[in-house]
C-alpha cells in the first residue's frame, strides 16, 4: 500500500482487486479502508453478498458460501456508479459438462472519475 500512497499524490484513479483472504472488519480490510480506499461492493449497496467459495466445481448441488474475501477497492474516483457480482451460475463446456467457471465469484464495477 506504500507505493499506491505515492501515486495518489499524482491525482490518479486507482483500482485494486483480488482475493484478499480476509472478511470485512478484519485487519487487512480495515487497513485498506484507512488508506482512503473505498470498497466498491459496499459503496454500490451490494451488502454482504459472498464472493467465495464453491468447493466442488462439478457438483450441481454445490452452492457459494457467504464468505466475502474478494474485493474491488477504488481510490481517486468521484463516485462508484455501480458494482455487480457475476460468474455465479453454471456454465456448459464444449464437452457438455456442467461446471462453475471459477470457485470465486467475480466483482465488476463502474466508476466516475474526474481528470
């Protein structure tokens, strides 16, 4: 987070996303928020929609848990216009297998920035 602090001085818009393996309110999440990052999922009003995990990608009975460990953080944006959680439905492969695309859901977002 040190490197991105110096970039903020340049007035840049920054996006940081990924699997942080920490729930809201945990130390890493709080540290990121203290560095003036916004949690886009929270800002967009998605609340506590889990992003992880489905444990058997090929089992039709598998469901995603309510764990939130994947995030889309932003800094230097004027407004979070929206966010969505995708990749949470079954996909059919060319071979006809039914699988989840990934064991984590994907967070997407739209932002407004002023340059």
